[in-house]
C-alpha cells in the first residue's frame, strides 16, 4: 500500500514538468531545460540506542509499531531530475491530528499554530486561551510545518524531515 | 542525508486548509485510525510558478493494550501499613468486607476485561472470597444480576468499579492478615461470554512493517502481584485486610475495706466487715470491646451496700488480682430502671451494670461494696459474668 502511494507521488511528479513545458513555451530557454522536481515522502521510526560506553546513537528504521507515544520521523526526499534549477521551493506539511510535533524538532523550523494562516518559529507564536488572552505556543499546538529551499540545482537531491510523536 | 541546514526561515502567506484542533485523548489515538501525511511543494523555474506537487505517506495506528487496576480505598487498606480492620464474623450481606477497585482501560481501543479475584495471603485461612460484582446501586450488597466474571466493552479511558466481597470467619484471631488481589485481563471487545471465555489480546507476532496492518502491542507493567506480568495485557492491585478482634478477659477480686473491730487498719473478713468487689474488664485485642454488660449474683452471705456502685473506674489486673480505684469513675444509683448504667435488684440479689467501650490494650473496672452478714463462717462464692459484643469494631 505504501509502495503504491509512493508510485502515485512519482507519477504526479513526472506529470509536473510536462505542464511546465507547456506553460513556458514562450520562454526560449525553457524548452531545453525541464525541471523535474520529484518527491517521496516517508515515515520512519526514530530509534535511540545507548551502547556500553553510554554513547547514544539515533537511527532511522522502518517502523514496526504505530502506537500512541511512538516517535516517528516524517521525511521527504526530493530530487531535481531536470536540467534547470528549481527556485523558491516551499514545502507545506499539515500535521495529521493523530500526531504532534516532537519537542526536539529544530527550533528554526517554520511552523503554524493557526491552521496554516501564519507561520513563524515556534518561540514567536502564541495561541488564544479560553479565559481570554494568549499563551506561548507549544509543540502540540503546531498544525503545519513549512520549509523552504532557495534553489535545488539540477541533479541535486536532499531530504527534509522533522520528528513527531503519535498522540 | 538530513539537510536540516536547508530549513530556511522564509515565511509564506499562502492560505491553507484549516484544521480542527486535536481532540483530547489521554490514552492516545484510536487503534485503526489511518494517518495520512501529505506534503505539498511549490517552486519556481526562472521566476515562474510551477504546478504544485504533492507526496503522501500513510499508516494505521496500532492497538496499544494497557489496563490499570487500583484499589479504590473503600472497604480496605491500600498498603500493608494501613490495613482495613475487619472483625471476626464479618460475613455475608452488608457485614462482609466489600473491597472496591477501580478498573480502567488505558488502551486506545475498546476491550473486554476478564476479572479474577485471588486471596494472595490468608493468615489463619479465615477469609473467603464470596463474590465479585459491580455494585450498580451502591448498596454494598450483591443483588441479583450484579455478580460478574468479566466487564464487556470497556471503552478507551473508561473506568468501572468492581467490588470483591470477602467473608471473615468468626474464628479469626486478632491481627491475622489477608491480601486480596483483583486482576483484570484484556480480551478482544465483544468476545467474552459468561464463564470468562473469549479471545485474549496477545502481542502481534513479528510486528508487521505493513503500515496498513493494525498490530497489537501489550505495554502494561508488571505489578508483581497475582496473575500479572509485564506486557501481558493485564494488571492487578491488592487490598489489605487485618482482622481486628477484641480479646476480653474479666477478673474479679475482693478487698476487705474495714471490719467492726479493727476499722480500716488490717481489717479482717469477719461478719460486719465491708468488702469491695472489683470487676476488671481487660481488652488485649485491637478492636474496642463494646456493649459490655456486667452481672454479679451476690451470695446470700453478703448484703449489698446501697449507693456503692461505680462504673468505668481505673482498674489494673496484676498477678491475677484486680484492683479498682474508688472515685475514678461514674457512680450509679441502686435503681435498676434508670439510665445511669448500674443498679441492684434486691429480689434476685443481682448487681448489674454496663461499661463504656473498652479500647484495645486498656482495662476498665466496675466496683461496689457489700457487708458480710452476721454469723457467717467459712467460704463465700460469688459469680460474675461479663457479656460483650464486638461485632462492630471501630
């Protein structure tokens, strides 16, 4: 089932450049330069082990358990299979209500706590409380995660990920 | 290949679909919930917006089985240091020891819970578990239809109260202890039938990596009590009961107070001598001895001295001799019909009265005086009885 989803994403990604070509027909350089940004999203388990010396090692493994409290890594691999750079790349990831952002997420991560209307780092955001007024937002308030990449060069690939915990 | 350095701080004003806030779920998302993670990406080529692309990943929440049984503190003690004290003969109906436990389903799925009550310890073998029931009307008595051997369809986070009824035999001795364990074991919801049979939840073998499969994980701790182990889908808690019996002994002694010849100095038990009877009731048990009634049938050789009854006096028993302290208690008139707790019936020649409750490890006395009748020679015998009731210790 998971494989099918990934294939679906790939097919979708393949279809993108074709539309792009049509849209940019007027541009002389565009016909020879097709950006083919493709995505593969995945979910991995974050397993931290401690060896005899007390050294902690964190590994990403194929998850075997999806129970409340389990820590997972929501990741996305991207590749620019085209011949021109893709610029101003912005990925938006609404968080399923079944998970919350883990507290060890990168503090520089751009997040939203209001359903994706406004974004900022978590320490700059606040949420309304019932009794009136505002309180500082916490990791469990996060509704969306957003990341940006200024430019993905042709042939370049990379991975974006953030940790979540099943509620 | 994690490039967190590429998480740049750009802010976009793009409007996105609003989400409802996550509901409060203390024990987590329900098993079987499908979680889809969707990422949308916008990008530009040569400054021109391109068609948005999307990627998704999906998995199902697994079943997390956890059960909690906690003695609710009603009818018993939660630890060996604070046991509930029960009197011997606490049997049946409202007199049996009713131990109440909270049984909570901490799983993220509905389960049936198999119930088993065990006498983990029973010093003296005087305890009997007579019923496990859900006291729907809260009267502490097993009514028709209240007895259960399992709880059906307990929702995630739901707590139900289960009562274990224990009888304490009348022969139980003071300070005998009982430990009563209640175990609740998770079964597949709706699978159990009367008698406690059904499909027990077990850990899924070889955890499936197929994200669409709902595996079962047993995550409970080992309480180290009866029927419980780590990750076995069950929990046990224990209530402590200690038998609290009154252990009453009665000693009656007489003291010659004065005689007509020597007065109060080295008096002899000669006719006309005043004799003080001291009836000491000693309780060496842990419970109060209650409703103590003293009844003393006077021999014909002595005459009751009017106005000498005194109750609840300070008394000691030493070397088998009871000694009362005059003036330390409550006086009672001779009348038998009044409310002062003592009296003398001249028709039957009986002195009778009551004592206040005698607490554990204390002694209380009942005293009165008589005069030896003229022309008596030999031995007089006096019989006293002390009846008491310890059915309801404090």
